[in-house]
């Protein structure tokens, strides 16, 4: 691989957002502020769940893991984004580009699987409440999370290894603000169809199966909620699911818009704007969605 690749291209240039002119400093300040708030929010949730006795249920354990994932994804991408905004470009080694792609893919695969696990947790809590503590024991929750992280790191490693074996052309510029998969594949002269097929195959266990599990879980949850006689009981049951539903809608909506819709059918500018939602807005919004309406988290914070 690797001698030929390193001889032709030893570094990658990320072009980011071109022609910002007078918007450089305002955008840099905005993205930096968003990142600082994101780190603060997610670290706060991680610490609160770790130290508060009232937040020791499986739901908050999974929320803590979601914060870990958002923190990893945001910290992996935002420094490069800030550099492209300030300097009109960012230069990184090919190895550094693959590392960024690896950790980005790992965190996103993990989040897909985690959202499915969280929906199953809500299903058990609402539809099988008497067996909840036995089904969702701490040991089971830890096993589910370890399996999700292992799949995330393992599947991302397969993709990155395949990308690393491709042969470069003399191009080294990527019209993006981080080393995302599809823009990176455009640098190669060799046939990348095998990589694309591998990614399509991976989307079945990573995206479609979890998404189907989420839909089935919420169909069962909706059926159970409709059987509840009192309005208060219905509202309480629905409130435990509304935050997760909002996160799932934002996450999968953006995921489908970027990766499922064929990249060639959308302009690169639209793709970059959607990627901004994916990389900096979702990690910012997730803690807000879960904490603003959650009395237990508010109480632990006080």
C-alpha cells in the first residue's frame, strides 16, 4: 500500500468553507462557543450520572454513554473545522486523516446501536414493567454497551483498512471540513466500488436493523400507552419516550440525508451544511433534549 501511497500523497488538504471573507471570525467564534458548550454539557451529564444515586437506572447509564459518544465525535471533528474556517484550509497527514475517519465512524456506528438499545430499554420499562429490573440488569446493560463499542471500533477498522489500501491520484484536496468517507474516496484512482459495497453491507446491521428495532419498539410502546386509562398515566409514559424519539428523529434524519441519498445528487455545499448539523449541532442538542424535561437530572444538578 503503502509506499506508493506515501510517495504520491503524504498529506491531505481540507478546503472547508471557501470565500468566507468577513464571516471568518464570527463563524470561528460561533463554532468555538458551540464546542465549549457541547463539552461542558456532555461532561456534566457524565459526571452527574457517575455521582448521583438518583441517576443509577439503565436509562441514565445509556444517556451517559451517549454523552461519551457525542464528546468523542465532536472533539474528533471540531478542531479541524475551526482550522479550516480560520485558515481557509487545514492540512493533515494521510495517516491522521484515516485516524479521524476511524474515530468518527466508530462513534457514529456506536450511536446507531445505542439508540436501538435505548428504545428497547423504554419498551421493557413500559410494556414489561414488572420484569424490568431483571431484564435490564446492570450486568446486561454493561454487556450491551461493550458489544456496541466493540462493533463500532471493529466495523470502522474494516472500512478504514480498505480505504488505506487504495491508490491515490495526484489530487490531495478534499472539498470538506473533515475526512469523511465519500469525499476521501474521490481522491483515489483505483476502483473504490469494493469499499462502497462494504459500506452498503455494513449499513444493514448498523443502520437498518437498529432503525427497524426502534420502529417496532415504539409501535409496541404506543399500543401499550393507548391501553392506559388515565390521562396522567399516558402523559407520564409518553414523556419518558419523547426525548429519545426527538434524538432518533434528528440523528436518523440527518444520517439518511447525507449518506443514504446518493452523494452525487446533492451539491457539496448542501452536504457540508448537513454535516455541520451532524458533527456539531447534534452533540450540542442531545444533552439539552434529555435534560430540559428531565426532573431527575435537574434535581441532580441542583
